[in-house]
C-alpha cells in the first residue's frame, strides 16, 4: 500500500520535472524567436535605432522576468521538498516510545 505522503512527494517531483521541461522548451522557442526577430530588425534599413534599442531592452526585461519567475517557482518547490523531508523525520516523542 502506498503511503499518502510518499505519493504526494512523487506527485510534486513529477510536477517539478514537468515544469522544468516545459519552461526549458519555452526558453528554447523564445530564444529562436529572439534570434529571428533580431535578424529581421538588423536587415530592416528604415527602422530607427531607437526601435532596435527598444527591442533589446524588451528582450532583457523578458529574460529577467523569466529568470525571476523560474527562481520563485524553484524556491517554492524547494519549500515543498523541505516540508516532505521534515515530515519524514521521526518525531522525538515517537522514537523514544517505540
């Protein structure tokens, strides 16, 4: 019989792996789109330099937002992992009575 705590931990591990894989795929697609847009902007002669700078600033802000989001999610997954580790430790009172 599977313990509910063990099943919940396995589920959280699955969620973390799913999030990591999805997030990495998103970053790959975003990187490809950024390169494509950058090449297009570089080849557009009539585009003012301010527009190119705005695009560069936007991509930097987007990357920082992605990094901040990933860090927040990872921190929360770590909290859940710590919770399960703490819950798996035997309690002092129970260990003495066993």
